């Protein structure tokens, strides 16, 4: 589904990276999106949006799920 969105849509290279650094990288590589840190165990709205990337982080603030547009 991300193919309908413009710009880079997936950041597998950010697995294991600090969440704040991941947000900065995502927003630099695709200025059309807002990257939002989501702590492990949190709930998020499940609608699809081309201008949003959830950045899931563990208790230490490390990305543990590949960030993708959605």
C-alpha cells in the first residue's frame, strides 16, 4: 500500500537505532512525513496515512519494528 505514497516509504536500516535519531533520519530522507515515536505497548490509530511514520521503540528507546509509512 505504501507505493501510493511519495518518497521513501520504509527504513529497515533503522532497526536497533535510537528512536530520536530514527525520527530525524526519516524526516530528513522524506520531508513529506512526520515520524512519531511510539513506546512499546502503546496503542495507535490504525488508519493509513501517507504523511505519517510510527517509530516503535522499546523501553530503552531503541527501534524494534521497521518504520514504514502508514
